[in-house]
């Protein structure tokens, strides 16, 4: 069980650390870039801290766009405001180590201290030990089809302070604007959010064995 209290997670010093780790060059719906936020960092972070502690914090609507996935498809991308990225990064810094311990040691996607090179080396070790069958699978549009209630129920089992669950719920349900049109978000997690990789199960599973 993750037992860190909400107030400890979002201390002012934790928010400051999170801000120092953000390198984003994109701006959200408010068009504020990272350098502008940092110019008034003390005031901005104190304001965020007050909102979080008083229970009045709500994320701004996201800016929805898309990038080319392949020649026929585009991948939806969500761009949060800098203030919301700071809050998400703060939360991820605290809860990721707890949940990482519960993940399979064969999972290499979006993990701390994991990389494509380490995944390749792991595969090489399997091959050297005679494991030569490879099974690859992919869940189509997985990010955008995750059920919110199911995900929150799973998180509720492991997170003691329910204010954290409420905050995650706000991000899951947060809609956004695309070409001035507001779009509700009733299922899935936003691709592009700092928090999203932690909220999804690995999209691709690689199984190597020496069976038939």
C-alpha cells in the first residue's frame, strides 16, 4: 500500500523539484511556455500549493492535437499547461517507485532505468540460453480505450490517501480543445500527459521461450 499523505507528496519543495525536471517546449491551452512560468516560479508554485492543499485545484483543459503515426493514421496527443505538468510530475516522482516494484521485470516500456538497449540485451541473453520463439502482440488504440472506473478501482487498492485518487480522476476526465471545439474525455488516458505512461499497462508484450 502506498501510504504517503497527499500533503507530503505535494510539498512546496516537491513542486520545486518537479519544475526543475520539466524540459517541455510546448505550451498548453493558456499558451504559457516553461520559461514564462519559471520567471514567476515562486509565486506560481505557491499558488499551486495553496490550491492543492485547499482542495480547489483543477487541471486546465488540455490542448488536443495529433502527430503522424504512419502514412495512413495519426496519433492523438494531449498538451497540458505547464502548471498541470508540474503537478503531474510531482505525483509521478512520488508514486512511480512504488508501482514500478509491482511491474514485471520483463517490461521495458516507460520505466525508470530501462531502455531499448537494455531490452535488446535482455533478448540477446534469452537467445544465448536457447529461447528462440518470439510472440509479439499489440492492443489497438490502447491508451484511448482504458476504462476510467476500472483503472481507478485498481489504484484505490494500493493508494491510501483518497485525495490522490481524486486528483488522478480529474486528469482522466479532463477534456480538451481541438480547433476551438471542446471534446469530452469519457475513456482512455491522454497520450502526451506526464502521468499517462504510469497509468497504462504495457501496450506490447514480448514473450521468448523454447517451446513449440
